[in-house]
């Protein structure tokens, strides 16, 4: 198994939830909107024996007329056409921005040969919201599209070596994934475990649907990771996209 980080960049996010590009060498966080903090946006490409799996699809940043996500995949030596599965943890804007190749109602799916996996209850909930975290134009295009496989169980297996669990916490039907091949085991906690800081520190996040539940989930996942030797994949960490608690001091 091979893990490739597809970082779209570092951003500041404030109370408006706008993602503003941030250059650590030039920009000053205190100059940004009130309540701003830094995060990365980095989907992961997971190369298995017979599948190329993309986990979440980023913000949808453009680069030279193409999705930066697609350009990042090309730089890693692969193509969008090789992606066989796209796994979506939840449906906030910063995780689904690369589902379509560009903005607009006629834009094609970015990964035309892939099956997209989403939680049906997450989609149904999101479609009922008038909230800036959700892009209803994109969600309405997803709804009813047969290329999106609607997951209905609370846990299960997508294929040999890929399992999932609906955790809630960050969003009502947020889900996480495990990838196992031989002795390798990677855990993608999406926004329940978005950064090393949140995993190592017991705190309630203000951007979670249920902050206390999310805090408790992180604590449980850390204990399980130590016991079962998982490596975390952090979608929003600006320094540590991969982290194994058994290989670094806590």
C-alpha cells in the first residue's frame, strides 16, 4: 500500500468559514478575520494492489485551468482516470470541492471511472440545510446520480482492506475509514481527527456538530491506534499529514 498526500495548500479560516490562502513566510494570522486559525487541505491517494482510492476531494482549487487536485495526482505519477473509488467522509465544502471538474451545472465528474461512496443520511441531512458549510448546488447534482453509491449502514466493509464507521461528531453522519494491507494499517479520521493537535489535546472544537462527542471519539481513536499500531492520516494538519503514535513521543 502506498499513501500519497495531495495538499492543496494552507489556509486561514475565520468566523465566516471562508478559506483564504495563507503563506507562512509572508502572512500574519492576527491580520486575518477574527477567530481565524490555520489548516491544510489535503486529500489522500491510496494505492492498493488492484485499486487507486481517493479519500475526500479537497476545496476544488484551480491551477492553470484544471483542478489542482488533478494536477497533484498527475505529479504523483497517476491520472484521474485511474481512480477507481472516491470515499467521502462528509459533505462540507472543503471535502467535496473536487467532485466535479469545474464549477457549473454541466461540469463532468472529475473521476469519471470511479464509484463515489457517500453516506445516504449525510446527504439527506445536508440537502435540508441552508448553511455556508454546504454547497447545495453540488449536493443537488449528486442526489439521484447512480455513480454515487449511497451507504446506509453504521459500519462495514467497502472491499477487502477498506472498512468504515459512522461516527457523527463533526457532522451528524460523519464517517471514518481504515485501510489495511498486510501489517500496514492507516486510519483516516477526517474532521473527527483532523490534526495532530486535536488528537493529543482533550478539547471541544467550536466547529463540530457535537464537540463533546468529537473530543471523546478522538481520545478513543488514539487509544486504539496505540494498541493496534495505526497510522493517522490528517486532512487538515499543516505539518504532519501522517503520524503514528507508536513511532513518536506523545
